[in-house]
């Protein structure tokens, strides 16, 4: 009977350790700490202590710190994509409102990520930043491409410049500037960097309003 009892306990324990609710709590706590302070200064011990769980439980959810960082980034990107998708549906017929909401959405999301995290991901896990760049390109092409097309139909975006060229210019600027080494070199945050790029691209793409 003893082996049976031990086996049952182990099975239940493993189920608990792999509970999706526990994993979500871990990701939420790690996201807050990593984005605010960088992940080099936050240990797995710190997270386990904050959550009131054992390191064994933590590592059952995420076998390494890198795996946890990847989960945090995936959670962030999925949240951004969900917000942009919702805004695209809500404001599909109103270019100016949609543009304002898109920019506000990006600013809100980038404000969460502090320079320490950008520094750490550039130095410690550049391969994860490459994944971010790939998803970022996909989101810009999908949502800003559709947005600029709507702007052309509304007579607010220049029609003499193809939409795909506007997007490529935007992507080129984002790729050249919105990376850890360049952000640190220029003394920019994600928020100020994105705001400057989008403002410059839009000033060139938008049809100037007639002067009164």
C-alpha cells in the first residue's frame, strides 16, 4: 500500500506543479519584476519568495530563467496583438480615431518596459530579441498596413506613395533604432523611440491640412 500512496501523492503534486493557474501567476510576477528592474537583478529565488511557492514548483512551470523570460515576452506580445486587433475592429471606419488609439496603445505598452530590461535582453539573450523583432514586423505590417489603407480611402494619407513602401520605411526605422544597443547609444526609451519614429513617418505620409 505504501508505494501506491507515494505514487498517488507524486501524481497529484505534479498536476499541481503544472497547474496553468500557477504558471500564469509566475508569468505575471516575472513580467512586473523583469520589465521594471531587468531580469539580471531578479533571481528565481526572488520570484518564488514573492509568490509564496517553492523553487521546485517554479522550475516545474519553467525549467529555466530563459524559458520564463520567453514566456513573459510571449505574454506581452499576445496582449499587444489582442489590443491592436480589438482597436482595428472597433475603429475600422474612422482613420483618425484608430490612429490615435493605435499610438496610445503602443505608448501604454512600451511604458511598462524600462531601460534595464532592454539592456539585459540585448546583452544576455539577443536570440530572444530576434524573436521580438520578427513578431514586431508581423504586427506592423498587419495592423499599420490596414490602417494606412483606410487613411488613403479617407483622403488623409498620401496616395502617391504605395502603402507597402510606407510600411517598409516604418519597419526600417524601427529596426535601425528600436534595438537595445542603439536605444542605449541614443539615450532613448521604447516609448520615446516609437513616438518619434511614428510621428516622423506620419508627418511624411499624411496629407497636410489646409491652412486657414
